[in-house]
C-alpha cells in the first residue's frame, strides 16, 4: 500500500478502537505536542508544522503558488484537517477490508499525467495550485483518489456519482465518530457531521471530473 512519508504513516492497526477518553470528539486534544488525536494515533504539532512549511516552500517557488498562499487562509488548520482525514480514510479501508496497491495508484497517476501530454512538471504545478499538493505528496494524492473510489464501490455505488460521494462522506464521518477525533483548540473545533475542522474545507472525495477539468485548464491547453 502506498503511504505518506514515514513521519505521516497511516497505521490502521493502531486505530482499531478509540480509548473512552477519546470518543468525545472535538476540542480538548490537550496531549502535549499534539495537534490532533485520531483514535490512538497522535498527529504531532511538529509533523503538522513540517507539512505546512514544505507546502509553503513549494508554493512560494512559483507565482501561482504565491497566490495560493495569499488566498489559502489558515494553512495549519487546512493541513491538519487533511492529516486527520488521511487517518480516518485508512481506518475506513481497514474496516471495509479494502486495500490499495501501488500499481492502482500509478495507473491513476498516469491517467492524470496524460492530460498534460506526459509533462510531470505541468501536472505537479496544477496539483499545487488547485489542490495545495506539494510535489512530495503527489503520489499520496492519487492514493487518496483511488482509495476513495474503492470505498465507494464497496458501498455498492459508482465512483464520481453524487450518490457515491454522499455515501462515502457519510461513511467516513461515521468512522471518524467511531474511532474518536480530538483537535487541539488552537487549530479549531472538529465538526463530526461535516468531517472538517471548523470552517476549513477539504472534501473527502476527489471528484475525478473536476480533477480532469482543472488539470486540463491548468495545463494551458497542453
């Protein structure tokens, strides 16, 4: 299975059952050095800061990326929401006994790359500007896309359909409630129904139609 870098590995085995103290989601992740706690897994403040710094560095290197930083709002909150979602997504995969192979992720990556005539640099630039994805996280972006699609299929629905996306969002929100999510108040409050931290918006599901459209637009017609 494709993973994030070691510091952000998604250990599903450690998320089997939330301790009683963690099941009351939301603010109160007072554990020293924790940005959030998902089940029994801590997302460290240092890990979050490292991810934010990496994105800032990548975005700051291009004019379009600089515009992204100007309009992104609180990057720490948005990035933490994404890291929490990653943990919940992997737990949902484990619960559904669904796995994602490297070859499936690579196939999805290549399909997107074809939108740019094979230009990795144009794809990377578009993912950065449209999705806030640094180059080092491109593989994980496509892992998440494949995982979301396979979970929708496991629910008996079609990936990309409104019904499938809604069902997946509901299933992941249920998983998040089951394992327990606590967020350090400095970053906001966990909204269990929406599966987000405060007002930050980072959808569970990657809309493949939207991706294809934005990728083509971002390629400048390439």
